[in-house]
């Protein structure tokens, strides 16, 4: 051993712990040594063999034996075997007796030549001469490293100790290694001449005692547990770890916390200085031999790579919506025995020896078995120390062998690719194919993060230009919604590699869409212009023109220029305008207030029956779906969206993909499906870095509106907080957000703030030539704010203007809304007539989201006009419809209106926190506190099935889907109960 292992551990400062960790729990060994030393002093010697794994204190015990011998008046002879002198015969015995100094002629033998047969006898005679002068204690450390001649001398000497005042104390490494060890010193000795004592690691209690004795008695349980697991109770490793920790935290763990929470025990060896722990683990590995070291490092590398994947640090899998890739060890092997077989084949070691080594390391506390039986290191620090200093090239070679082995064994493509991710690009088609196959599997399973990682690695391999372009496009699509770059660098490179005109156009459209959604619509149009003239390719030219129109939605100036050019071309060359382009013109004229819904739908339906190139069909479907939704043809809108997303599958990079999703959520909101809207938008409000803060967009707007209607304004407030519309893109989605924020502010009793949002929304929409209320009815909303603030003339002007545009579009939704607000602003008998007409227009249309406010407004006007009896049926109808929709806000408004009409307050509701029964509330409260169903059943003395039934009903009434939503829903419901 080196000095690190051979010398006794230094004593901690006074009051900090035991005198020596090497002697903790060594009472039985010390008693044995004392008994045998007394026996030797009395004239009957024997050999004591201390066998122990590396680092468990053999040398400390040997030193204690020497000190004991000195106290008993014995002369102590010491020798320390080493690998360097193992080839020199009798080198160890020569250390003990120094014959060159005390016997003439012995020094004439050269160190490298065999000693004559009589030399061993002369050495034995010398030992007897010493014993005759004084009792002897012969201390031999690390006998397993001694030369064979010295070992024979020791075993032969052990047989001659009877009647001699000589005690031979020998330490020998006794640990299960991959390489089978040579027979030990006691192998050929009878029990009568040798006492063998096995030394093991410290018990947990002793290790904890030493940790607290070193780091302080107030050291937290987490630190103590971590130190014990990282060292496995091995005194050498434990002492080295504590030495490092005392250097990093010289004033103790508690002092390092500064009065706050206790800092976590480091899990990375880089955090430990000066590195005594890493050095100790390195020594432990060297003592174990190359075979054990290879297996230990292979196991550590497999575990490290698996944990890297599980935690999603930019590698395979990720987390959240993208899903994490399965642990590559569990994915392949299942039972631990199968993994051990894999590990042995990977390291080219004897499977039986590998299995035995794993079992031995578990017994020593250095390994543990994870679920499934896979062996793992007991602590990340230990795993990191095993890997420390292992060259990266050798790690990569290990993963390459592992990939080949798994492929040979028929394991899944992702299991193979998981190893290839950590290899140096090898320039083989086989590696690229394995990575691409794994990416395809991961994509099909919805693990987009894993698929992206495989594709990035595949790009490091040589690929034909067309194949590389396809991989870049696929990767760009995956990065489009997950990285801040939006996949733009990948898509730009893919475009550069494309040669065929059709492929270049498709690549340019994908790149342009990514740029437009990152707030760079002008750059998107520049990409399309750089393709050059496509006069010989009319379909491709129309594709460029159609995509340009979609990109222009992100900037009002570009939008006006694009549609002006498109309208002029339609007048000059109507035959050039395809059905998809014609549909875009219809969409533009609809929002500009130039078309009726009947005319727009009729024209769009005719366009859908006309032949169109497959490249342009998705654009046609998307545009037709939006027009149908505006025209209250919600069934047609949903059918067209389904067709675009499934039958004509479009990727997220296609310009119409986001448009189809927006139309789908627009349609659901128009139908009052607030819970569906909340479910649909829940996973779409995360930024590329994974945070929940988002910019202004249509999904956020609809979520805010749905939360307001469901009586959960606090959640809506948190969503809009920090969204700076002035920094957002100048597009319709931002205007929709302004409208939603205005609704939230109005519901919270801030009509002035709401009015500012509605007017800003209107200013921006007007700048886009969007005058019709089919998208955002900002005039009606602003008029209602003016009425609350006392600005009746302003409200009337806005309501009349909206009514004119509503009459042009002429659908129940926009007409009913406009009539309702105009009636409220007009007042008097004429106002009653207008609100009554609004109710008539909306009743029977399945547009309860508009009918309920119309019923409320008309009912309140009737009450104010002294006709409460006529108002009550309308208000009850409104309340029932609101309950049916789960519209908590409108339900509360109906309750207030009923009370104002003199009706008795309704005692029950169908949704919201107030609708919960006493039993449901008790169960929901316990579930919100984190209790399981079984615990709730036991506390309330209910059947578990009853608890589940109560929770199902509670979720329905509160409009939530998950247990984790209960605290917020219960609190919000309490705050907003009427």
C-alpha cells in the first residue's frame, strides 16, 4: 500500500471524534491480539492473520499490535510487502531481519539472483537468535504482495513457533475481485498454528458516530446518511471524504448554511477539495486489480449515462410533455442477473466472477440494488470518484462495444442508440441508420426530446445531401417548439442542401414559418423571395404566394401589402388565383366587413369542391375552417380541422398547423366548452426553456377567458402577469390576448383598465383592416365598460358601429351580441326591444355563451322597468344555462340578477365550489391536503369506492381534471362564491 493506506489515520481535533476510524469496532481484533501477545510472551507463539478488504484498517490494527508488543516488552520487527519487490526472493524477510547488516556473506547475493537454499534457514536462525534475547512481535503488512519465497518462509515459520516467544501478525487483503486471487497465507496452515480474523467495514452506527464526531454533533441526518453511503462504511474512504468536507466547510455544515437551510451534501467530486476522496477511491481500485477496475468503471459509466438520460440534461428523453426515455439498463435486462451477464460480456470478464463481485460489493455497502435488481453505486460521489480520471476515449470505446453487444443481442433500437450518443462519430452508415431508426421510434412514441437528441447525433455521421436535408428538416420541426432558436439554423441548412425546386420551396416555407413565429415575418418573406422567379412552376409560385399571406398575419404592414398585391392580381389574372388563394381573399374580405357570412360560406363551400393541388389543399382547408367558425358553422369548422390535421397530415412546421389548432380552440370556446379549452391549452403555454411564462397568443387568451368563466380569476391573473404586449409581435394573436385581458379586468372590477385594453385591441385590429366583430368584438366590450364608467354617449357610438358591421356579417352570434349591447346603451323602451330581439336571435342556436348575457341584460332591464315577474323566467333560464356550461361567473351574475328581481335565492348550484355537498367538500379538502384515497377512506370511515365517487363528482363540478388542481379550485371557488 501507499502511505495513504498504510499509515494510521490522523486523529481529528479534540472533541471532534474517535481517535482513529481504523480502530472503531475493532475490539474483538484487539482482544485477540492481546491474548496472543500474552501467550507469546509466555513462550508459546503463534501467527495471527488479519484479513480485510482494502481500506478497512488492516494497517491501523497492525500498528496497534506493534504498540501492544512494545508495552509488553517485546521487540518489534516490521516489514511491508509491495508489488515492486514481489519478484525479489526473500525480499520481505530481508526487511524484517536485515541479514546484510547482521550476517556475514549474505550481502554477497545480488538482489536479483536466487538465494541459496540455506539462506532461508540462516534467516530463521537469526529470528530464533532474536527471540532468545527478547520476545518478538513480527509485524508484516500486505502479505498478499510478498514474494513467494518470503511467503513460504512465513508459513514454514508459523509451524515452528510452538515453544518460541514469537508472535507473527500478518495483514492480508481479503476482498472478492474479478481476478481470482492466489491462495492466502493460511491456505496450507492448520488452525492450530494460525488465528485468522476477518475485518469488515464499519457498522452504520459506528460510521455515523465518526461522521458526527468529525463534522460536528449537529450534522443533519441527510449529511450523515450521504457520507455513510458514499464510503460504504469503509474507514479509508470515509476518512478521506470527511477530510475533503472539512476543507470545503472548515467551520462546519451549520455555519455554511448562514442560518438558512442546511446545504446539500455535494454529489459531484469536482466540489470536493483537495481530492482526498478521489485519491482514496483510486487507490482502492488499484488494489482491486485491472479486472475489478474495468467492471467498476463500466458499471459507473452505464449508471451515469442512465441518470443523465433520466434527468433530461439536454440528452435523451427530457421530461414533461416530451417524455423521458427509459433507463437503458432496465430497458434491456430487467432482472439483475441478466444485467450482470451483459456487464461481464461488455468487460470481457468471467460472468461468475462478475456476479460474485457485485454480491460482494453490495455486502460491503459500496453497491446497492435498484428496483429491478440492477446494481448501482451507493452514492453519486462514489460513482463519480470511480470514473474520475478515466479517459473520455475509453468511455466512448465502452459505449461503442455496448451498442454492438446490444445490437447483437437483439435489443431495441433506442437501447443501441443510447450508447451511440456517447461515442465519437465513426463515419459508418450503420451507426447513422441505428440513430435514425431510434429517432423514428421515439417520435412515434411521443418522446420528441429523445428523437431530437438522436437526430443531432446522426448529423455527426456522413450522410448524403438529400438525406441530411431530410434529417435537418425533421430536427428543425422538433426544435421548432422546444428551443429558443425555433429550429431556424437547422432549417436554413436544410434549405441550402436542397436542389430540386419543389423541395426548395417546401424547405423555404418551413424556414419562413419558423421565422414568422419567432417574430421575424419580414425575414420569412425574404427567404421566399430569394427562391427567385418560379414562372415555369405555377403550383410552386402559388404555394409561395399562399404561404406569404399566412406569414403576413404577424405584421399589419406586411399584411396590407400582401393582400393589396393579391387582390390586384385577382383582378388582372383571375385564372391564376387558385382555390386556396381565393379562400384567403374571402377570409380577408370577411374580416374587413365586406362580405356576409352567407356569401362567404357559399363561396368557400364551392371552392372546396374545386380541384386543387395537394400542396395547396391544407391552406384551403385551414382558411375554410376559420370562415366556417366565424359563420357559426361549427360542425363544418370541426370537420375541416380534423381533415387538415389527420387526413392531410401537416407537420408543426407547416404554416396552417397553428392556424388549424387555433380554429379548433376558437370553435370550442364559441360553444362554451370551457373545460375542454382548459385541457387543450394546458400543455401549450410553456416557453422553449420549459418555464410557464409565455408571450401573448391565442391559446393564452382562450385560457384566460375560460378561467374567468369557470370562476378561477386568480389563475388567470397569474397567467397575464408579466406579459408585455408592447414587446410582442404585431399580430392578431396579440390582439386576441388584449381582448382576453380586458375581459379579465372587467370581471375583476377594473372597467378603466379593461377599456384601455379593448380600445388598444381595436386600434391594432383596425390597422390590420380587421373591422368586422367576427374575430374580437372589442367595440361591444368597450361600450359595456363605458356604461359602467358613465360614458353613455361613447358607449352608444361604439354599439351602433358594431351593430352596422354585425348586420353585414349577419350571423346570430354577432347580431345577438351587438343587439344586446346596443339595447343596454340605448335604454328605455327601445332598449328593451333591442335586448328582446337579441334573445330571440340567439335562442335555439346552441350559442349559450351569447344567449346567457342576452337573457341577463334583458332580465335586468325588465326588472329596472318594474317588470320583475317577466324578468324572473329569463334570469332562471340564464342561470340554468350557465350551470350547464359550468360558467361560474355568469352563474353568479344570474344569481345576483334573480335577487334583484325579488326571486328567492337558489340554495344549490350545479357547478363551482358552492355546488359541493358536505361529504364532497370533506373529501376534497383532505385530498387537497395530500391525503391518498385510502387514507381519506380510513379517516372518514368510508369505502374507498365512495371516496373515488366523491372526487369524480368534485372534479366535474370544479371543472378540473387533476388532484393537484384541487387547492386552487377550492380557494378560487371560496373567493368567488355568490
